[in-house]
């Protein structure tokens, strides 16, 4: 069993923070552990900027990856939904899970982009104010191969 830890805040709705991280890790077939804190760290050599649905006049969900030398636009279809609570936490956990699975930074980000797009496609309202994506929605599309989880 591959273990992975997240350092994150908690969200009582279960749709963001470490709760979203743990759900995402589970969908990646990992055993998630947590440290609840307000301290966040980032490797300055690799920076991921999530644009998603917040860009004006967006027709695609566009994010930006900087690897210390190059900028890469990571695009996918734009999911029109108001229920995006925890999307940033989920994509962050998906990137970490991909890296824990041995993917390159670029491949982990691309896979996480597909993962969050499918998650948001299955988003739902928790109440009239907030709603998360559904990290389990990837299974409907067979996003991952057995080789990713179990090797060749």
C-alpha cells in the first residue's frame, strides 16, 4: 500500500481541505494521512496556477504549470457548474497522488486536470450555498489504467 500525507486545513462540509484530499487519494488507490495545520509549503521550482472557471470569457478551463524553465498551459473542457467547492484542494491532492505514483510533474498535472474535470462534471449541491465535485466520477470514464495502480 502506497502511503501519502497531506498538510491541509479542514473543511466541515467534507468538500474541500484535507477531506477532499483524502477522498482524492483514495480514488488514486493510496492510503492518505493528514497533518492539520495552517502552514503550507510549495516547491518554488514547480508552480501550478489554477485558472479553471474564474478566467473572464473562458471557453476552456485553463491552468498554468511552470517547471522552473518553461510555462505550459494545461487545458480541458470547461464544466459549467456553480458547485466547485474544494476544486483547488482536489486538484492539488491529485497532483500529489500522481507524483506519489511515480509520474513526472507534467504528467501528474495533466492527469490531475482530467481528474478534476471529471470530478466537477459530477458535482452536486450539499446545500443551497455550497457543493463539491465528485472525485469518484473518474471511474465512469476509466481514467486510470491498472498499470498505473499496480505496475506492468
